[in-house]
């Protein structure tokens, strides 16, 4: 350990102009690897968690009751976020490839999707999918005399996920488009010269390199998604926000309820942010 440490600091990195070699020598010191360094902002996560615990333990009425009442809403919020984000990534990759496609039809469809969806607020889209889309489906089913469509019954969670995926997929499309285009064209040319097809070059050469570029904005979109899931409360989804509103309506204590709900959202977003920062740190080395 001390041998590697002395070797790493016995010279300045600029002595040989090889900063990467200096960093490599430093990383061989046990405990000095980037993955082994503790993110100092974990203290904020612990502080918020401690505050929630103190409120529940010392002020059990009403905070313990609030926690018991909204716990199902917490799981719904987490479920909506994770499931939606998986499909958002898929839509983003496909849309990003479509935005850079040489085929004019594919490029036009991908661009039209991005331009339209980004111009409509998420709340309006969620309301449309929950209230308007079922009417359109039933009317189309009656016109076609197709019973499953004519008797369609809307599912709030499914439509909420659909609305989130379509809206955030447009933003994710632009993130992946920018990430792919940031890779030098020589990488694609080198892959094609090795006999790879266009799709093989994208899968094995371009997309893996673009992940490092898009990881920070993708992580930011994940944090935004966690908070924007609160909007599904207006379309009959019993998420954390809706559960909080119901508890407040029954007990008329808005300060305690919304303070506690805000703390729960805060601990979820802070924890997610620290995990994303850890992933970014690992991708750098």
C-alpha cells in the first residue's frame, strides 16, 4: 500500500505529461479508488431519514398515522417510476435512432413525435389519456362493431404509465440523439470497415460509448420523473400525493400532511440522486 502511495505522489502528474498513468497508480492504493470514495452528500440522505424517523417516533400522532395511510401510495409512486422509466429508455433509444436515420420517413415520424409531444404539458397529456382516449377507443369500437374496443374499461395505472412514457420518451429521444451524435464519425467508419452492419455498429460500438455521455441527463430525467409522478393523482391513481390529499381531507391538518409527504419525496429523490452519482463515477474510470 505505502509503496504504491509513495510512487503515486513521488512526482507531479505533469512531469511526464501522463495524467492517466498517475491516476492509475493512485487508484491502485487500497481505498483510493474512485468507487471506494464515499459521496459526501450521503449525509444529507441520512439527515432527512433521521428527521422522518424522529417525527414518526416522537410525534406519532399524526405522523405515524400518515405513514401508515400513505405507505401504499409510496409503493405506487415507486412502481410507476421504475416501470415507466424502463419503457422511456426503450422509446428514447428507438426515437434517438429514428432522429438520426437517413430514411426520410423514419426521420420525419421521429421528429414529428418529438415536436408535438414536447409542446403539450404533461398534466394535459395525462388528463387526455385518462378521460379522452377511452371515449375515442369506445367510439372506434362501436364504428367497427368490435366488442372488446366498444366495451373498453380504462385502467388508471396503465394509462398513467402510458402518458408518462409517451411524454418523457420525447425528451429521452433528444438525449439519446445528442449522445449518439457526440461520438466521432470515425468510430462508425471503423466499425463498418471491420465488416459490421449498421445495426451491429450501433449496438456494439456507438451506443456503449454514448451511454457515458447520456448518463447524467438520463439520471436527471429519472429524478424529474419521480416528482412528476405526483401529477397522476389527478387521474384516479392512488399514489403518494393522492393518498396525502385524502388523509388531509379527512383530518384537516395540511401542515403536517404536506410536510411529511414532501419529506418522503425528498428522501426518495436524494437516495436516487446518490445512486446515479455513484453510477456516473463508475462510468468515468
